[in-house]
C-alpha cells in the first residue's frame, strides 16, 4: 500500500478557506491542471473513496484513511 502525505504553507489564507477548497474534490481539476477528474460522492470524511484520474495516468480509487 502506498501512503502519500502533502503539506504546503500558504500565507494570507485562512485555514477554513484552504480546507473548503481541498475538500471540494469534484472541483480539483479547476485549479490543478494535471488532473482530468476527481469524483467524490458524499462527504470528505474518513473512509470515503473517490475516483481520481491524473492527466496521462491511470484511473484510480483513493480512500481517505484519516481526515481531521
């Protein structure tokens, strides 16, 4: 199993605004140009699974293991 974590420090943005954009999986392709699509049905919460297709890559399912 692969595990990837990501961190980014952005000055001038509230944590609430960043969280709102990050948890809106279905809109990731609008601000990340190397994503064909990301589709989440339901809530962004632990155990949720969404479909993800990076540009030029394979379709995959991603499970959210821990959301806090």
